[in-house]
C-alpha cells in the first residue's frame, strides 16, 4: 500500500489551481493582501433652505413655501419674541430661531 489509502484505492487527483501553493522557493507562507472593506458612500441630503428650517422649528408643515399659515406663524413668533411682526423671515427672525 505505497500510494494507496487505507481502502486500497489510489488517491484522487488534486486540482493544482485550487490549492494555495507558495510561489517562492524556500518560503513557507504566501502573502495575501487583506480584503478591502468597502463602505457605501453617504448620499448627501439636499441642504434645507432657511424657510424650510424655520418651518420645522416653528412646527408648521415643511413645504419650503411661504404660505399664509407660515406667515402667520412667523408673525406670532416675532410678536412673542419682541420682534417687528412683519411675517417675513428677516435676519432678526432667523437669529431668534437659531438659523
């Protein structure tokens, strides 16, 4: 039983390409490159306009449209905060909203 296994059968042929064999003589190990971890790129959200931010902070629907409800809410905010109640999103109103 020189090249036969315990069952008396000859060993099966091994596919040389499927076996990781060192290419360098005298080297016991083969260096492999570590797998690159790929990250999904974060998709950038479009920047919100100041009006949309103000709508969000004032608790009205964020439509990015200066509609009647938004104007009235801005006026109320301006009145409560001691600003001129003009219903516009001016610099003072932006500052009071933290925008």
